[in-house]
C-alpha cells in the first residue's frame, strides 16, 4: 500500500538533513520511478559532488565487513557516507556487517552515515536505475562518499560498474582462485584489487593477480594496486583505503574523473531511452497478450513460423517509425 506524502514537505526536511525524509524519498523513487524527475526538480540548486566507489566480488568474500571497516576510517576523517547494498545475501541487518550486530548498530546509527539495501529481483525499472537515482539523492543530501556493494555476477551487476568512479574487486584465498578471476572478465573491471581474509592465506592469489596485471597494458596510466586485508581485525584496511584515495587522485589529476562523470550520465540517458522504447513497443506494438498468442500458435502450428510472425511485426514497427 502506498502511503500519502507531500513532496514539498519531504524536500524541506531533506534539505535540513533529515534522514527519515531521505529514506522516504528513496522509497518513493524505488516504487515510483516516474516521480524521480519531480523530486530532482527541487534539488537543481544543489552543488555537492560525491565520490562513488563500487565494491564487488563473489558471495561471502567479505564485502560488507570490508565496507564497514572502510566506512569507519572515513567516518573518523569526518566524511559523510551513503551506502547502497545490492542483493545482500547476508544483509547488514543479519549481523554480517562489521562481524557483529553490536558494532553494526553503532555505525549505522552514526549521524554521518546512511545505508540502503536493494533487492534487484523483480525490480521495478531496473536495478541500475534505482542505484543511479539513489546515488543522486545521496549527492544532494551532502554525502562525501558513496559506496555501492554488489555481488559480481550477471549483467545487471556489470552495468553498475558504469555508475562508479573506482571499482574495488574483492577476492579471497582458497577456493577456485583462477575461476574467481576469470569471472566477469574481472581483470578488466577492477581499479583496485583486494585479497580479503588474509588470515586464511592469500599470498598465492595476490601473486596471481599481480602477474595478470603485469601482462596487461593500462592506457589510463593507472596500474591497479593489490592489497591484502583481514576485514574482521581491520588489518590492511588502511592500505586499501589509501589505494582508493590514490585512484581518486589519479582520476582527478588526469581529469578522467570528468569522463567518468559523463559516462554515468551517458549510461543513464541510454537507459531512460531504452526503457521508454521498451514501453512504447510493448504497449503499442507487441503487448503481453500478443506475445502469448504467438507462443500458443508456435506450439500449435510449429515453431518455425514464429520467425515470420515476428518479422511481420517488425515490418509494422518500421512502417510506423518511417511514418513519423
Ligand atoms: N576469516 C575471515 N573471515 C572474514 C573476513 N572478512 C569477512 N569474513 C567473514 O566472512 C563472512 C562473509 O562476510 P560478509 O562481509 O557478509 O561478505 P559479503 O561479501 O558481504 O557477503 P554477501 O553480501 O553475502 O555476498 C562473515 O562470516 C564474515 O565474518 C576476514 O578477513 N577473515
Ligand atoms: Mg554483503
């Protein structure tokens, strides 16, 4: 059930740094993508830029625990932080964050930090749309840093790399080292590599990553660094944070940060266009009922005719477009 709300009132509270208003606006944007433009219209005068970090890796490698540790360091530096957690299999609220629930409660109550979990399955309007819009809200709220945690599998996850400035790929010692690295062309997406759970070993995989990096060329002039951490004790997290800040500085000095920022919007515009076209096509030319009809015919008449039916449909679409 949708709750009534008054956008003007929420925006006023939001601008006064009211976290409840932030939470409500996120919910509105999540449930009603079409409301985003209305909300952002009220925020056009906001100037703040946040630095956006992506943390990715296989399930259970310690992304949330690490995010918590990174967060602690940045909070100590007086930074304001917004976290978006996509598809948490062990959500922060489950106690994995920071290793235990008590510390997690401490940090999530910190006035300078805000956390939101999203489930991408069955997501209205696409998960990267929501991630983009929520990150804009975080920027407007005055966050210095935004951290997006995603499990590194699937196209939807892959898309999220287009939305961040620094991608941290987290790996762990032990199981299927080579497989971990091959997954999602992992060596191409990382700006920073971290081997977590160093208390369980990890030298081997760190060496393997270094070797793979040695065989690669980096047009950007940035050679990804490799750190080793124990996210539970916090060991090595300083190095990791330093690497992230070094990458930020590299992007800023080489001005490629502007390219990254443009890329975020390029990605966003394309997504809006595709969503719109998808809507036009599915409503105007080929709706769910028609698709079902074609499928039923295919089962009755044979599956090869389906190509002719679809082809004819496309001809109709071309005709309509040409007419315009
Ligand atoms: N031994 C050891 N365990 C760790 C370390 N970091 C995290 N863990 C543990 O690994 C488990 C998974 O940690 P999470 O932080 O939830 O991992 P995640 O990558 O966020 O997991 P998902 O979000 O479910 O993909 C928890 O039991 C953590 O306590 C570490 O450095 N060493
Ligand atoms: Mg997690």
